[in-house]
């Protein structure tokens, strides 16, 4: 079974631009979570989707948004990029509604650099 | 905000030695999980322990949970150079909660 796939692996953008990151969960997994990882803040929860519905949202500004499609694939979008958005963005999937009660399977992440 | 805090922040040991990492948390939890991350990659799940469990084993890994002290420990026995990585504890607090991660421990195993 293929693991969680995130594309692209690396991305370089300039301030003010927007970016879309993609995540394909493990086949059969219906829950997708997104995390931002930086050296200073560690792993910060962005949002979680289950069956195309956002179930949980972290404390990030409205510039960060996401969605989930009927095939469970998910995208996250960051508009009006700032230097501080430079980070490793990790997607994770799980079989059922996560609720923090199941183990997560992570992708390799998208390393975003904002110049 | 981080729920779990790992201790120490960094650990360097010789191959063959045991590595013990600790995690403390603030609120009641439903479960606690440990993950490993190799540099710049995604996290890999190691072990999940539920709030009504006290100890779990998986291969060379042993995890304990003390809910009265709100703490957990991860023991890696007979460490190998390949165990060099960052280790994170993560807590889940209920049915509609997210999994919250600590800032991680950097483990270096010297050959």
C-alpha cells in the first residue's frame, strides 16, 4: 500500500505570492491533518478534515485554508505569503476520525521557503 | 501551544547504550504517542499508549505512562546509529481533539 504522498517536495516562493500544497492519504484513510513544523515552534496543528468536512482548526490566520475532496485527497493553500511562513508542511492521514485517538501516518512533507 | 514537553532536549549516547526520553503534559489525556523523525522527513509512529495503560513494549522500545504525574518515558534499549533522529511525544485529549506534539528530543547515537 502506498504511503501518504505530498507534492511538491520543495517550493520556493516570494513574499505576497500564494501557494497550494497537495496531499494524497493512504488508500482507505478518510482523515487528513496538516501540521506546520518550524525549528522555533515545533509542530503546530493547522487543520483536520474528515469526509470533506473540516473537523478541527488550529490557531492560524485566515490566510491558511484547506479542503478535502471526495477521494480524501487534500490541499492546503496559503495566500499572501510572509517570510515567517517558511516551514516544513506535513500532512498526515488516519483511518477514521482522528480526534487525537489514532496513530497518524505522515508524508515526507513540503519544504516551503519564502524569500 | 505545546501540550507535551520532552526532556532532555538533546541526548548523545554510545551505540549499545540505552536511551531514556521523558515527556510531561499538562491536561488529562486519552492517549499518548511517540513518533520518530529523521532529518527533514515526515514523522513515523512508534507506539501509542492509552490512559488506562501503564506500560507498552514494541521491539527495543518500552513506553511507560504515569497519569498521576502526567508524564511518560520512552526507553530505547541497545541503541544503534540508525536510531539517531528526533523523537516527539504527542497527546490526544478526547473524541474531538487534535493530536498535540511536543518540541522533540534530538537523539544522537555515536557508532
